[in-house]
C-alpha cells in the first residue's frame, strides 16, 4: 500500500522498511518485494547484488516468480543475450 500509495500517502521508504521486516521473518513475498526494491531503487539505493540475494532466498522457499526474476536478471544483465 505504501509503495503505490493505495489508500494512503505513497511512501517508498516505509514500504522498503516493511518489506525488510517481512523478509526478516523469512516471508517469501517479503523477500521477493525486498529484492524488487533493491533492483529498482524503491526506498533504497539500487543494488543488484542484494536483489539477487533476496530473489534467491525467496526462490529457495518456493516463490515461483522469484525464480523467473532470477532468470531474467541473469539472462539480460549477465548473459550473452543480444
């Protein structure tokens, strides 16, 4: 809700903090959203290494979209795609 300003004032820093709290409890969606924040710089500085780390953690506990995002990152940012 804070990330997009749905029903309350948009606050990306608050969204990042809440995702971080959820990730601390090993919540797969919290880990996924924290990874997105790091990848896109939502409420924090962009950090692809942290994004990969949190996508991987989320993927490891079954978050399917995290697996897709990891593949996308490796293919487009580190792969030999043209």
